[in-house]
């Protein structure tokens, strides 16, 4: 069809000639630009992180250098240096206390960001806390200090809230995020610890250096310690907390000094760059997160420009295609209109006999062939209509005749029942009355959906006849839930299920226990709505597992040629037609023997 179609040939050619070059150019330029921009961005950011790392380490080196003045503090002839007082005097007098406080005061002014300094001298068992505006002292060591890492004299503690180290200050200081430098004060001759110095630093300079390393609202920058705790990050409320997620694990645990890796999980997908801050006293990692949206921004802008150009030329192509299609297919449209006139009867008999001779193999040739076929169909249409009308009249006559015999039989049964009462035979009257009820119920074609109450009355009449037939060799149990009898169900859905029991499961005169037939109804409430559940259960001989699986399989098929499944298939089909396809029919074994058939009818009726 495509090979001979003018329109399809034109459309295919124009699409190939226009789309392929532009799409190729669009894809190539996008990926080339994306690759180049990504490489340049990674190179520039690597140099920026390296410079930021150098600035931060130089700053922290200055803090470490300031803390070393404890060994070279103020010298008093009668008392010695700061360090001498700490390591020698068990009892601190007024002058010694003054030297220590003075030394801490000088140290606190050596670095602008120092918030406070805590000193513990183990020889005198005294603690000191000094800041720019106050100094306090007390006996004993602050119990909250963490033990020193092995073989380290100096280390930095990640961001945390400042505290007073259990010393009461005259001026209240609001807790704020700080990083702490811890120095273990050693006595040189025997290399033993004689105290600990802790310097709490505000994060002003760390924050200032960090903010110069990334673009706000587009990128993120973190400083993480060796355990994954946040020293600095975009959210100050999370400083000092464990990093959420595992995106930073590769950077923290990497043995390389610098590197990058892709992270495609979560909302912040992109490239993570890292730079190690590794010295004798700290092992931190600077991690910068570059989202793909930022990396490919320029590439996307160029792609957008190309897409606009492509759209403009595509409009031209579409307009040209429409023009060419209209010009070349105008004869086809004219022929279609002519055929439509003939089909609707607007053309006369002479017009129908006219012929259009075309030898082309494109759309025009196809339409000409269809026109010849249409003329032949019209010749036979009149005779077919007459035959259909005659068949309909015959069917109506047969339907009227079919209604006469059941009505006559019903009236005859009523007469026989009356005669039985006159001859004092009430049992015969009861059986005839049950049979008449069944016939009346089945002959009433005006009702396709009836209340469950009528369906149960019909089943009771049917079972009354079966009891007489089998001389009461079975029992019947009705378990009808209150409120279910008025519910509407398709007519004649229970009788096929009950008949199956007498055809396949019930063995009259059998030596085993008497037969039992249970008919139950229940209204179940589910999240999808109410479901009416109808159950027919017996204790008959049942069926094998293989036969049960076979019946279940056939019930799922559109049609069931198996005679044993016709009744079940018809019941399921009618329920699904009157209500909806959620209706179901289940068949299962009953222990120790027997069969259970359950119909599930959604109460939401099909529209």
C-alpha cells in the first residue's frame, strides 16, 4: 500500500529530507556541548576547591599556632612561664592564677573568631574558661570532654553548639555553632599529659571561605569530617549532624586527595566533586555538588535554539505537504463524493450503471476498484432486504406459536390441581402447584432481573418436586442473610447450580449419609462497594482435582464447549452482562466431600 501511495511517498520523503539532518545536528551539538561544558566546569571547580582547601588549612594552622603559646607565654621572674605554673604548682595562688588568666586572655585575642578558651590543669585540678569579656575558674575537670585519639596531640572537633563547660559566667552567652580545637598539654621530660586546652571557634571565617566556593541556589557545598558529620553545609540547622543519605560516603572514605563521581539517586542528581583536607590534626573532606541542570544549562540553551529552528522549518514542510496533498488528491476526493451520492441514493439508476476506467495502481486505482465492488453490492441489496423482512415475519409468527403451548399447559395444570383438591389429594395439589409456579416464573419474559426473594421461591418449588422424586433422601438448609432478599439478581441463576447437584453429585439410594444441600446468601462490604455472595454447597461425590482445574480453566474462556460447564458458563456470563465484569463464579471442594459454588455479584449495576 505504501509503495503505490502518492501521499505516503510524499510524506515519507519530506520527513526523511527534513527531520534527519536537523535531528542529527541537534543530537550531535547537544552531546558535544554537554561534554565540553562538563569538562570545563569540573576543571574550574577543581582549582576553586583546591584554593579553598588551602585557605581553610592556613586558617586552622593559625589557630593551632596560637594555641602553642601556652608553652611560651608571659614570664614572671618569681613564678616562671605560663607552662611552668601549670606543670609544677599543685596549689594555685593569686599571682599564678593571674598569669594563667592573662595568658588565656592574650590567646583569645590572637584569632578574631575565637569565642572562648577552656583550660584544664591536671596538676592543680583546676578548670579555666576565658573569653573576650570574662574569665572564670573552678575546681575539677569538665566531664563532657571526649578522650583524645591515639597518638594525637591536637585534633579538631566537628561543628557543635558551644557550652560553658560547667563553669558559671557572669554574662550569659547564647549557644552558637562552633568548631573546637583540642590540644593535649604534655610534660616533656616524661611525655605525660598535664592538661587539656580547648579553643571554640565561630564559623564566620569558615563560612565566608566556603561561600566563595559555590554558586548559591544552584550548587551545594559541604565540609564533612571523617565520620560523615557536617562541619559546614547549606542548611545551618544541620551543622554537626550526621549526613543524611549515602551520597557523600564515597568522598569521605576515598583514599585519593581529590576526585569526582556521578550520583543519580534522589532529586539532586549530578556530579559530586571532593577535595581532602588532610593534616596531622584533622581529616576533613570538602564536597561540592554540581546538579546536571547546572552542568548542561548552556547545552540546553543551544538545543532550544536548534529546536526553534527545526520547528520553523517543520511548519514550512507541513504547509508544503498539505498543499501538495490537496493538489494531488483532489480527483480522489471527487470520486469519493460521487460514490457517497450513489450509496445514499442521490444518484439515479443510470448513474449507477456508469463506469470509471482507471488503470493506475495508486489511490485513484484503488478507489475505482472499490466503486466496481459497490455497484455489485447495490445490485444484491434489494433482494437481501426483502428476504430479511420475510424471515423476520416468520420468526415473529413462530414466537407467537411458542407462547401458546406453555400458557395452555399452565392452565391445564391449574385445572388438574383443582381436581386433586376435589378428590382430597393435597400432596398432589402441592406438587402440581410447585410445578405451575416454576412454569409461570420461567414463562414471564418481562423480567430479566428479579429480587432474590423470587429466585429463592422458584428454587424452593423446584426442590419440592425433587424431594418427592427422590423420596426425601436429601435435606435442604437455607442460610439467607437478613436484608438480602430484596436485592436484584439475574433471573434463573440458582437453578442451574442446584441441577448440577442432582445430575453429577447426588446418588439416590447410596449407603452413605443422607444428601445435604445448603443455599446461602450474604452481603459483604468491601472498599470497592457491597458484594452479594450466593452459595450453593452439597455433600455429594464431588469431582477430582484435575476436573476442578479443567472446569476453572474453561470458565475463563469466552465459550465453553464442555456440556458439564454450559450451565456454569451461562450463569457467569449473565451476571457479568447485567452488572459488571467484576462479577465472579468460584468452584471449590468441600471437606470431607462435596462441592461448593459461590457467585459474587457487585451491587454496582452496569450502566
